[in-house]
């Protein structure tokens, strides 16, 4: 088991890493460090430190890892050339990986960009366009900076002298030496990067589009055979969310859950936040029960909706999908919709208990919920979802499902992420 300490644990990437780590039984997050915390207090507990904090903190983290002989992965961007040189000096003492992007596809883009620049030569104008979600604070992205550095290296230029960040007004004709870098922000776009090689009479574009950093959230188009998908990032809704857990262990469970998400979308004033689909072992079910597929969504209820009225609608959707009156406790069923939380509402009636009395101790609820709302705190609890999940013992039977195309059948199938 690899024991991991994450610095920058409360940031966007830190929360995502914590959620991702829960899906890998061979990994354990033993330390979550953020601003104001002391890395020294936990560093001896880990095998490797993963840094997504701030470039201003990286050198201190590197020095501490070198002192304690701990491997270090640096995903933080924004380092100066001098800072990168200082980091490199420690590589002889401990293993260090420093990258602006760890995607296989993006690193392929880096390689292709270098090769294209070498082949096409100075006759082609160079422009980089990067597009990210509206919550991203820095511009340009670290990946765009790396692409610009590659282009400048090939042309033996000093990047700071030739880079152009956008253009406005009467700027004159473009010079052959320029490397344009342009940042676009909007919506929930995970990350697009395009390198444009513009020549006279022809143009080459190399593009990488990220569809999900870790959480894979399929939309209802799957129900109609479309290959598109919607990515939901862990963002906040405009009010305390309503959380619904979905489960199925009878029939084509992945497809059933996706169709059910489409129905739940109709009950929400805002787009659903959707977790990945997870295969899980049955809990307190009759012997021989099939494996479950589980997911969690968060929605914003319609005006005037109450927990009781929403519960009635969830039960109606269950019936639409073939749910029948129980004959045996926890018998296999095509669709199970559990109302886990309704904002800060609390109930303890025969009809409804809110929040769900066992949700905080169920891995098949917490793990998908951690993908979309890691900082949510159940009413009556003091710990966040990610903290509750970290307290649970590792469950090696729980696996994330990814969609893939079965070429022999010409259709869509689901595979385990191993």
C-alpha cells in the first residue's frame, strides 16, 4: 500500500485527488495538508507527497521531503525558471516528478507540438488557445505555458520576449517571431488546448480536450445511444443540495441508472451534479444477490417542494422502472432511489428519516458523493463527506465503471476501472 500525503488538500485539485484515491485500494491518503497546517506533523507517515498547493510553498515542501527522504509529485504550476532550477537541485536526493499536466493525452500533445514545430519551421505562425471553466483563477493555464515554452525552445527564442497574451486595439501586423497565447473562460469546461500552426494557404491544429479530471459523469444522452457525455465538477449549487442515492442490481443496471438520472433532471431547477457509476457488493441482502451499480446525484428542488412530496416522486419513478412491492427484505430490484439529504431538513417519522440514518457509514453512498460534494456535512454530523469516507475501512470490492464501445457488438458496454 502506498501512503500519500496531499498538500493543498482543500483546493479544487486536492479535493479531487482525495476522491480519486478512494477508488484505489492500493493507495491510502494518510495526510491532508492545507494553508496553516504543518507538513512536518505527518510527513513520516507517508511514502510520497503530492503537492497541489501554491508555487510559493513548493520549495519549502521540496526541502522537507529531501530531509525526510520522501518522494514528491509536484502538480503546482506558476514556478519561475529560477524556482524550477532550485527544485531540480533536489532530484539527486529524492525522486521528484514535476509536470504542468499529468494526462497521457496532454503529454502526447507536448511531443507532437515539438515535432510539428521542428518539421514546419519558421514559416508558420504559432498561436495557442486554452479554454477552461469559469472558476479557474489563473491564466494562461500551466499546460498552455508549457506548450509556449516548447515552441520557444524549438525556435531558440526567449519566451518572455515573444509571447503575446491576446490582442486589442491597433496593434499592427503580426510579427513572425510572436507566440500568441489566448485564454477563454466559461461554463464548466474542464480544459481544451489547441496549438495553431498557421501558414500561407494551409493551417495545422493540434487539439486536446479533457472531458473529466477524475469524476466521470455520464448524461442522459447515453440512453439514446449518443456517445457524448457531460462532466460535472465539484461545484456549489446556489442553495443546500438535495442528495439522492441511486442503486440497481436487476437488469441492465448502468443503463437503468442513466435513464433514472434523466428523470431526476426533470425535478431539478439546476443541472444535476452526477457521480460516476460504481459496482458495489450487496449489503444486508439475501444470499446470492447480484452486485449493485450505485451512483449519487445532487439536485435543486422546485419551488415549494418538501421532503415528503419529493419522496413521493422518487417512489413513482421507482415504479416506472419496474419496482414492485417488497416480498423479501432487500431483494434484487431494478431501481432504488433513496432520499439521503434535503438541505438542512431533519425528519424522524415512520415515512421518512432525514438525513438518511446510515448514509454517513455506507461506502456505496460516500464514495460517489465525495466526487460531487466532498465538503458536504450531513445535518447532525461534524465531519465532511471526504473525512467520513477516509474513516471507513478500504473496500476492495467497490470499483468505478467506465463506458466503452464494444466493437464486436457495435454497442456500448461498461468495464471496471482496475
